């Protein structure tokens, strides 16, 4: 029995070493892959910088008050140095003040903003645009035939544009006080105004204007008067 115990001690030590190594292995791998990172209170790695100096994974920022502008904190995920997916913004007191969503670093879809009491005050709608392909196709009414819709190709001037319905809320009653509808960065009436300033060219030749025969009529009356005299 004693011989067996002596033989088991090296085995137990080896098992303990293997367990410790398996626990430390992810930390060693992270230390080799991330050139910089921080540890959260739970021991997770955050604010990671990869070997290409790009932000990756979960991040947390804190901005102090500057020149009267209130400070805030925000948290979310980075992918290849660009914000990706849902992000949350908090006041320095810990109150949730915004829920945003990003695609490749640009706002996309519904964005929600709250006051310090947690009441919804504004709902925005955005569209993220791929900078490599800033063109989009929309359907607009035909100028000559308003009941017919035609395709129009437009170029976006920025990588994130207002698109969809924006709602403004009364924070006390929770009711909608005002709405705005944007179509690819512009309100519909602005889009219609731009459309009217660029009419569609047609092949119809303009008709020549004919001057009224007022001068000829006057000459005839004058000759008739001269003949009578």
C-alpha cells in the first residue's frame, strides 16, 4: 500500500501540472496574439489590440466632461478596427442613454436615445453604405406619368445616411410628438424638388410658335381706308 502511494504521487503532480498548463494556455496564447489588452473585473480580456494594431472584440470607453459637454461611457464590439453590432452608451452615473447598431463602423437600422431618467426621447433610422459601392437604386414616380414608377440610380455622399422614419417622443407621456421621414438622406419633398429640377428628356420636337396676324390686319385696314378716299 505504501509503495502504491509513492508511485501515485508523481502521477498526481503531473495531472496538476497539466491542469495548470491548460488554464494558462489561453492566457499565453492571448498574450502572444494581442499586443495590448485590459482585464475586466471578471478576468476577461477587453480593449484588445491585435498584431496589426486593430481593435478587436469587446471594448469599453470612458469620456470625461469637456467644455460643458457631459461625459459618457460606451461599450460594444470591434471587428478589424470598426464598430460592429449593438453598442450601448451610458452617462457617467451609469444611466443608459443610447442603444446603437453599427455595420462596418457606420450606424445602420434603428437607434434609440433616452434621457437621464431612462425615458425614450428619440428614435432614429439610418442606413450604412459600403464606401466601395456608394450607389443605390430607388423607385420614383415618372414626371410625365405620375402613376408610373421608374428606377433611379443615386450616389450617396456619406457612408451613413438618414433613411426611414424618425420619431420624437414626449418623455413624460411616452407619445410621439413629431415624425420625419427620410429617403436616402433627404426628406421626400426635397427629393421631389430635385427630381423636378432635372426633367426627363424626350424626343418630341417643340412646336414653332406662330405670331398672330395683327400687323397684316392693320395694313389691310389702312389700304382700304386709302381706297375710299
